[in-house]
C-alpha cells in the first residue's frame, strides 16, 4: 500500500513539472508567432514602399510623356500651317513636310500607346495595394478571432 502512495505522489510531481514546460512552450510559440507577425508586417511595408516607388516613377514618366506630347502638338500645328500654305516658310518641299507629318503622327501614336501602358501599370499597382490592404485586414480579423 505504501508503494501505491509513493507512485501517486510521484505522478502528481510529474504533473507539476509538466505544467511549467507547457507554459514555456506556450511562451515560445507566442514569441514565434509575434516574430512571424513582425516579419510579415515588415515585408508588407517593404512591398508597399516598392509599389510607392514604382507609382512615383510612373507618375514622373507620365509627366515627361505629357511634355513630349505638348511639344509634338505645337510642332504639328506649325507643320499643318505650313502644309496649308498659311506660313511664310516656303522653303520646305511639300513631300518633305508630308513625310514629317506622318513621322509626327507615328510618334504621337507611339506616345499614346506608351501612355496607355503606363496607366495600366499604375492601375495594376493600385489593385496590388488594395489587395495587400484587404489581406492585412483579413489577418487582423483572423488574429482577433483566434484570441
């Protein structure tokens, strides 16, 4: 009978020893989770900054493009007047002016296509940013529900 009592005491001692190790495991798991959350937030911030830099670069390119389009427009108006004979410069050959006109039209079309591409990329960045924000909200809600 004494052996049973000792066995029982020994068993209860194991329980007390295992509880601190469980809390230690829980603390370690909590630390890992917090570290992972911190790393995730840093990654999200880095991705957000990358998108911001891309958006700023696109904005600069769009501004440069707009200036080039304005310059082409001014040149086109001048060339059109020369073709109509409204300008005093009669030194240019009509064939040469038509050639310049068609090159101008081609350049303008090229700029319009480039502008469309930039706008699509900008929209893509906006959508990526929106998706990232939604994912962050979802993670926050899941973290709240998990607690």
